C-alpha cells in the first residue's frame, strides 16, 4: 500500500507538471477562462499553505494525561482538472505537520498528504470540495528527538471536506480532515501503545494562489 501511495504521489506530480505546461500555453489565469462554448475551464495549478489545528478522536485519548490541542502548518501544491462548467477534480500534494501534546510527552509527526477532491462550483468565486486523502508519515519525534516509527501506522487514510473562495489569482479556504487509521499499532509491547485507538483530525485554514 505504501508503494502504491508513493507511485500515486509521483504520478500526481508528473501530471501537475504537464498541466502547468498546458495551462501556460493556453494562458489560463485562475481557472476562470471562458471557453468557446461559454464553459468555464476550471483548470490550473498553484501553491497553497496555512495553519493546521490538530485534534484527536477515539477511546485511546484517556491514556494521555492532559491532552492538548495544537497549532501547526501545512504547505504544498495543487492542480485542478475541469469536468465541465460546474465540476472539477483537484489533487494536491501537501507537507503537513501534526502534533500530539500531553503531559507525558509532546509528539510531532510530519506527513506527505495527497487529497483528491471533487470540487463543486456554487458560483464563480465560491466552491465546496470533498474527497479521500492518503498520507505517508516521514518523521516522528518525541520532545524534539526522533523516535522509531516501528510502533506507528506510517500509512494514513481518511476523508476531507471544505469550502473555498477565489478572488483574482488568490484563494482562501477552510477544510476539515478526519483520519480513519489509528496513530499507533495494536501491540501491547510497543512504545507507542498510548496512541492505539486514537485517530487524528485537523482543521485547516489556508491561502493560495494559482494560474
């Protein structure tokens, strides 16, 4: 599954580069060029980044004393592919930093996340989006020291949904992501068993610009 995810990420980056070349050749700006039939192109590429507010769900939270929410960041690239005047598909590649803060330790996890979102344009400037997301954990740290990922689920999957507004080449949006996989593996002997039955969630606020 991890190899499949990596292959998907590489394919996305290649397709995004191809899309960039097509978009520049056509002169599309901000996905809003009108086609000959009066249909919005809804295609393009860009960069985005913002803050991320982490939260945890699951019964395993009881094993962490004084669990606290955390604020961190995410950044990356997106590409949008038109399916008509109203619908489009938007894959992204994001570097995401998540944290689990508690009295026993502060844990930090860095991921490459790849959401693939269906986009519904409500107006020329407002859209809603939803779809699946997969991710691979790159590093894990506890109290700023790198730890072994053996007892952690390094492959993450879940669903994301949100709303976005576009003004000229800029876009601003909010999105919620809920993981369906536990942070820790169910092994009583592993050092990260406190993360069993804990699923990550986060709310993202971002700013981007595109062409």
